């Protein structure tokens, strides 16, 4: 039986409706939730992501400010902008789109964001809070993947989850979130000798590598949940993930499509984090 689809668009619509309600309630109390999105340089993919984030804010009743800078912006200038946004009471969340130009130290910039406004969840304070089980902002993509599991009624508790990829943005926080939800977690990466050996034992596989066909049908346990974080182009230029969707959907129990899977959930969880930041700032 082919796998059931986990529809990120449908789940996003539902969660964004809740965000819109919370945004309206806050606005009625005189606090309009606000997100600042900072884009440096002219990376075309980043420009699309940033546009989508700003549009999502408007659609859910959040205030947003897009600050666009030339690639020649200095690190000191960017840090000064972050400082100003940290002090701006109309801004509850700050997102600096990555990657940054090579002359800017992204780590330094992320650390300059107030942890109270770190809606990307990339600050070491947020990463540390996740690691030790304290409240804090969770990175949007893995947070969205957890919401997708919840939406299909699959609890990670007692399951074997395999995460492919170990980035700070997805792989590592994904592993931490699954661990916090009582899964047994294996993290695989480019130096893992036999990836299929691990994935074949997995009840849940999260593929977050950024390479096509990292996971094929022969590597998947029948009935497993497969979450595809990848965003690639196939030879025809069509958007595709890290998973061989056609093959794997014949074996898996559940699978996320690309597009229409994790992608919309990432932006949705950014809205959720921003609302939460605004509610905390308002003392709710
Ligand atoms: N670049 C790619 N993904 C992301 C993300 O989730 N947040 C930011 N700030 N930059 C990114």
C-alpha cells in the first residue's frame, strides 16, 4: 500500500489560523506582534525565502519589517542594526537570513541577537536550552517536523529515529527534539559508512542533507515515517527533496512531499515563535 502523505500545506493552514487568532488577541491589547527580517546581499534563494516570510506575516496579522542591505555591508554595521532591533519594542522576533556574505561572521551575528527575540532558535542560549530541556525557541524546521509527527498521531516515544544530516539548523536540533520526545536517536552524516544499515532499522527517518536520492526504497523499513527536509532541483529543474519520493512512498507508511511538506511548516513555526515572543514580551 502506498504511503500516506503528510500535508504540510494543510497543517500550516490550521496552525496559521491559530497564529492569526493569537495575533488578533495581542493586537487588541495594543501589542502588534512584530518580526524583523534582515537580508544581506543578493542570494536569489534567500530573497525568495525572505519574501515568503514577510508575506506569511502579513497573511497572519503580524507586523514585519524587511531590512535589505548590499553585500558590502560591514559586520560592524550589521551588529549595530541588530543592537537597534534588540532595543526596538515594536520588534519581538529578529531573523537574519543565512547564509551571510563571507566577510561577516554569522556566529557573531547570531549571538548578538537577544535570546528573547531569537525566533530562529539559532542562538547558543536557545541551543543550550533545547539540549538541557529548558524553555526556549526551537529551530523552525525541526520544530515543524515534530508538529508533523504529532499531526499524524505518531509519538516518537520508544521509536527508533534516524536523522540524516548534522547541521546546526536542522540535523542537530532535530535529534535533540526527538530525544526529548523519548525516541532512540541515531544521527548519520557524510562519514557514516553504511547509511542503509541504520535507516532500515528506523521507525522515523528525517532526511536533511541537501542532496537528491539520499534515501531510496531499499533503505526504508516498511511502514516507516519519512520526513524529507531537502530542497533540491532535479535534472529537469523541478523542485525535489533528499528522498526518492516515488520509490520510498511504495514502502513507507507516511511520507512528506516536496514541495508541500516541510517547507511551509518552517515558515509556520517562525510565525508561532514570533507570536510566542510577543506574548512573553506582553507578559502572557
Ligand atoms: N537559511 C536557510 N534556512 C534558514 C532559516 O531557517 N533561517 C535563517 N535565518 N536562514 C536560513
